[in-house]
């Protein structure tokens, strides 16, 4: 099964290859406005992988994430993340 890669916009056949791509791209995801790499387009991936996305408010949401639930994470959440983690877990379990 091919694994979509948000770092290069392509896909890989193994998680280790995605990790290597992450390292090559310093953890920076390919922009949804970037041209596809090798003719492929970045995709969210199968629901079984529970792909999530974290962006700053100014970043446009990639097409595959349009219409999904969004939550804001503030400095309070980062300083004391217990409630946030609980909410994220509830959202993941509800899928």
C-alpha cells in the first residue's frame, strides 16, 4: 500500500521512507499550492492512518482537509495541555 507523503507530495511504500523524506525536508510539508512532485498530488491518506493537520491560522487549508473539524490551540493549551489532549483523543475516537 502506498503511503501519501505530505513532505514531498508523493507517496512511499514504507513508513521508513516517509521518515527519511521528513528528514530531507526538515519536517516542512509541501504546500498545497506547490506543483505536484513526479506527477503526484499530496493527499490526506486512508482514514485508518488518522491523518491530522496542524497549521497556523494564516495558512490555507489543503484541499483534502476542507470541511473537517478545526480547533484553535492557544498558548494556554501548550502550557497546560491536559484538556487539549483529552479533546483530541475524543475527536480521534469519534471517527
